[in-house]
C-alpha cells in the first residue's frame, strides 16, 4: 500500500474507532462526528477530509498530511487510547510444539531429544516503546518488547499490527507485576537500541566538537589580536567578545547536544499455551526450556560462544548449543560484533539458573548461567 | 568560559544514556485496572505512533501539506543541504526569482513537522511583513503573527517583525531574552555592517537554527561577506585579519583573491542557485497598446484630475491622510475605467470629507462618468484579442472594470473565467479550472491567482497599471515563472496624457522594467534615494499644477531610477565575481 493509502486507511479506521460515521466519496472522505470526536478533534458535526492540498478547498475539506493540524490531533487522540489490552492465542495446530522444534533447529538430525514436561497457560507482556533521538535532527523508532514474567526473559518482536490470531480476553482480577516486567523490557530496549544510540551520539558529539573548536579558535585568535594591537585597550571590548563567544557556544550546545528518550506507548498481555520442555543433548547434558505457542521462541537456551539467546540453534556432537550465527562462523574466540543479545537471562532469574546443566546437576561453565557478564 | 547551567557538551565522553519517560509509571499504574479500549484501539495506538515517526531528514515531509507550491528540484536540493549538511544554519543566496522564500518556508515547515522548531522569528523590511505572513499562512499553513506590541514576544511563538522595529527598545530586549529555535532574516545584506544595530541585534538573539536570505551578500566590499558569514558560523572565514590577508586583494577591499578557496569555504554555509544552473526562464516581450481617449473620456479624466489637484492644494492645513488616500484612489480609478470611478464619485458626493461645493462638483463628475457607455481602451483590447489565438490573462485593479470587461468580452463570444477577491475558495478553484479547461480569457483583479500555476498561458494584459510597480511584477509573475517554457508577452494598455503614461515612461522606457526578472525590481526600488512608496512619488508629481514642474519632477525621478538600476547591476556583477559558482560544484 502506498504511503498516502496507508495514511488514509489509518485515518478512516481511527475515526471509525472513535465512533464517527465514515463515507468515502471519490477523493474526499465524509465524516459525521459524535460529540466526543467534535470536542477532541476540534471539528464540526459533519466535515470532509482531503488527502491532497488541491482538494482541500472543496467543501472546506480538512487537509490530512504530515504536519497538518488535523492529523496531529487525530494521532494525539488515537495514541491516548488503546494503551493496554489483553488477548489470547489459541494455536490451530494440535502438535505446535513439534513444529517449533523443527523451525528452531531441533530436528531429528540435531541429536537433541526434547521431552515435554508440561503444557500450561502462559502469559507474555508486550511493551511498545517510542525511541526519540534529538540533536540538530530527530530520529525516531518504535520497538515492541516481549517479556516472559515466568522466566524473566525479554526480547524484541516485530510489530504485527494485523495479528488476527489473537482474540480479546480480559480475565477478571488480572493484575500482573508490570513494574518488574517493565524493568526487563527497559533493559531490552537499551540492548536493542544501543548501537543506534551510540551512532547518534558519536555523530552529534562529533559535530558539536567541530563547532566548539571552530568557535574557540575564532574567538581566541580574535581576542589575542585585540590584546596584541592594544595591550592597554578597553576591557569592555574584551568582555563583549567573550560574551559573544559564550553565546555562540551555548547555541552550539543547544543545537548538537544529543538527547535520547524512550517512552512507553502501550502494554499488551498475551495468554498463550506454553510448554515446559527438557532437552537432552548427545553428550548427556540437559536443559529445561520454555516455549510458547504465540511467539514460538525457545527461552532458556544460551549460546555457549556469544551468550545470545536468539535461535535457530545448532548442536554439534557433545557440545552445548550454539546459535546459528556462531555455528556458521565457528568463531569461538570472541562473540561476533553486533550480535543480538537481548533476551539473555538476567542474574538471579529462573532462566539464568536453569540454562544448561550437566547430567550431574552442577552448573555448567556458562557466563549466562553464572550471572549477567555477557562478554565484551 | 561560562556555559549555561546544563550538562557540559563534551563531558567525559560518557555514553549517551537512554532516558525513560516519567509518564511510563502512570501507564503502569493504570494498566489493567480498568477495562481496556479493545484490541482495535490497541492496534491503532501502535499505528498512530508508527505513522508519526520521523527518521532524520531522509525525505521531505512537508510537500503533501503545501498549497500552491510547485515542486522544483533546485529548491528541494537546497532544503536538503540546509537540513543535512549545514545543520540548519545557512545563507540562501539564490539569484532573485528562484524562490528563497519558498526554500526558507520549506526548511521551517520540515523542522516544525518534526517538532524541532516551535518558536520562530522572521525579520524582514517593514514593507514585507504582510507578504511573509500571507505566504507562510497560505502556502505552509504556518500561523505567523506580525509584531504589533511588545507583548507579542511572549504570546506569539511564530512571529514576523520588521527589523527596524525589533532592533529598538523595548522590543530588542524582549526579543533577545527569549530563545528561538529558528531565526530567518530576509534581505540579510542589511546585516553587512558589524557595527550596525541590525547586526548587533541579530548576533544578540539566542537561536538554534538561522537562515539568512539575500540575493546579494556582497553590496560593496568583502567585509560585508565576512560579517554575514561570521554571524552565522564564526571562524568559517578565519578571523577578520586572516580573512583580509588571505581573501582580499585590494586596499579598498572590493577585489577578492584566492577566490576558488574562498568559494570552497562559502559552500559549507551558503547555497546560491543561479538561473543558468537551476533553470532558464524564456524571454519577455513587451507590447504597448496606447490609446487616445474619446472626447467625453478626456473631458472626464481632465476634470477628475483638476478636482484632485484642487482638493490636494486647497486644504487650509495638511491634507488628512484619509483624504489624500481618497484622492489617490480617485485618480487611479479614472486611469482604469469610467465604470471604476463612477461609484467612487457617487460615494464621495455624499462624503463629509468634502464641502458642499466639492460635493456638487463630484456629483457632476459622476453624471459625466455614468453617461459614458464604452471606453476606448476596451475597444482597443477587443481588437487585440481578435488577433490573438491563445489563452490570455487580463488584469485590472478594480472589480467594476472587471465586470464591464466581462460583459464586453462575453458579448464578443469569448469564454471568460472571472477571478476576484469576492469569490469563495471553491469558486476561485473553479475559475482556474475553467480557464485551464476551456476559457480563453482569465479576467482577474489583483487577487489574480497568487500562488497558482497559470504557466499554461503566456500572455498578460495590463488593462490598467497599478502605481506600485511590484504589483505589476506580481501580475507578470503569474505566468513568467518556473515552469514557463514559452516566450512571455506583456501587453500594456494605456491612455496618452495620463498618470499611466508617466508610469510607462518611467518603468518601461527608463529602466525596462518589463524585461526584468521577477524580484529584480524590488532590489532596484530599494536603491532609490527617496525612501517613500513609489505610489506616493507618482502622486507627488501628478498633483503639481504646472506641466513644466511635472516634467522636471518626472525627469528627476527617471534619473533616480536609472541610477538605482545601475547600482543594482554593479552589485549583481560584484556578487557573481565573488560567489560565482559557489553552488555549481556541489554534488547533489
């Protein structure tokens, strides 16, 4: 769908969602607005919307485009609603666990034997964050983080606005510990955006440094010139030049000083069948993991090389699991650069404790298992 | 050094910490305590956020919301350079007529959409404040207010102020004590002198981004260029002493040296689109349709003129401003048509501005005007249109003249699209569409399609001549603009022995105004020694009682205009010599 088409679809859906009656007539959209919409969007009871400036003159149609007042109002109203939701996922396949195994690298050739210990009703919490980076420019991105309160893992998921597999479900007396899950999501956002934020920081500070150097060079040389020309000269002049220098420095800071903020947009609880599984490796090691039917993410495995938690997984004879990327590079000396690490079990969580255990039950030499030290 | 009380810019180079919004706690406390708005609302929440995300300046977001702004590559390229390479501080030094105002508006709008500019100040010459306000409102939907009182500095986040007002107390202090996200200075060559109030005022403003607009950064000597650039990015051209040593060749500081290196430094802070590089406009051809008024029209014209002169000089004291304006209107209307002047004569015949004798005289004039059924100028226009086989724009200043012409032309079988200030926006759109689709005549008052694309026509008829030459230029600019590919014809209809004949003498014969590029005239008039509106200068001459006095005054004004044009040409050449290809080597 074109960008203009997507905008039109959003506007029509959002207005309908607010209770307005919509009728599309050629290039214009006609809206009959209830009182609440009239008040919130500052519009009359009946009005037209145009998506091209040339059409906005006809019937006094309100222009909808980036930067238009109407769109700003509509986005503000829309994002003030729908900030939490609870939904349920019922898998269509009876044997969804087997399907997850083969997708994740646990086929019969892997030599890993999974044993389903139990299938329970699990919960995931999805946190939507808007990341905003500002200096002389503004960069924004949207991040959706899934948190499993059970095992304490958190990872980024791709936003799927059309997730029609979910059905509304609002259990009575559902009061999850959002604070703890939020903290995990918070850390996952930091991990997820670290590279982006660092790049932005380097760019902005580089520009600031260049600007500050130029300002100092100019004013210091100017001051030196004034002093040299007239050593007994007016102190007022020197002070004026210094004041101007300070003003320019303040302007440079105002322009290039980087700022990074994330704001929580929404929370969603997803109820989905979750399997507790024991994996038995060829070498005799075992690991207890969780996997849910909705995200299908294997939670509880840690790559022995990079300590990442992203599948798919690879298993060599008698070795512990490796993520696909480490297996492909066979690089054992250091974790690959820029490798995703979000979702790594945190110190003290159940997942951290149960990551991979030797057959004798002692904790394996895993950094993840021993705490949050996740390599350079 | 004393920096403002905030985090130091280069503090230990620690990594930028991602701060989480305090409002998050509020959401966490409320979520799942009350019923949700449903899954659709949850999805639309995410959609709303995603649809409003911005990602740097990867593309321009403003275009879809602009009205009546054609999309030109050189303007888009310029805006990208200001946003991406100059980080919001640059000199827009396009040659006249290439759309510096549009470029500045685009930069402003892009910042505003991203929430990076919330407080903006536009500083202009006093005469241009209204024009800026209109352009920002109509084309960019940016509700700027023109400064009227010192309280406006607090109340108006988007403000237009005349430089002359803003730089003086109490405005100066008020302007400088507030932070501005963006400051735009139009006619920025007025900042050429570092010691001037203008320069000191702008330097003292606290601003994040700044745009300086001027077609002629160098008016006289190289110092001016240094002062302008230093205001924007001090050090870009070294210190003043080093600048003189390196880039100025002559003692009088007019001749540059190491020009290539200098231009290289200027490219970092200046965009200069030139006609030959950005585009070339086709030439203009000027045609004169001079007419001799009929005996009745001549009689009426001379009587109205005599009344104006008598009223102008008969006042016991200084003529009130309103009376002076009324007389000017009367004289301008009789230059347009007898139909235009008749209604004003009727009104004035009942006005307390004039005594009983004058009112009787005015009523007599009204009767004479009403008795004239047709105008010679219209007959001449009809003959001209018979010889023309293409669409034509006909401009008049007055609605009554427009209605008269509409009747005459429609009777001749022309399809006329009438456009005037009394039409609703929808009717205006319809008039433009009718002209584009089938009508052969676009008959318009001064409101004639400002900002609309009428370049599919190429002939402009000035049925009457506004005394303000910039108005004439705006009319021509409706078709002689970016996008016009054919030679443009300007046809002036005027009567002998009238004010309009004086205008033709001055503007056409003396300075060849009709062949100038849009924007140049403004700069020429700005060089006139007499710092008064051109209309007033015309009226001053016309009301002189003796013909010889009028001829002498007209000759002096003509000489003054010729000097102003020469001065403009010199400045233009100087800028080309110094700045030359400042933009040519810029990769796009």
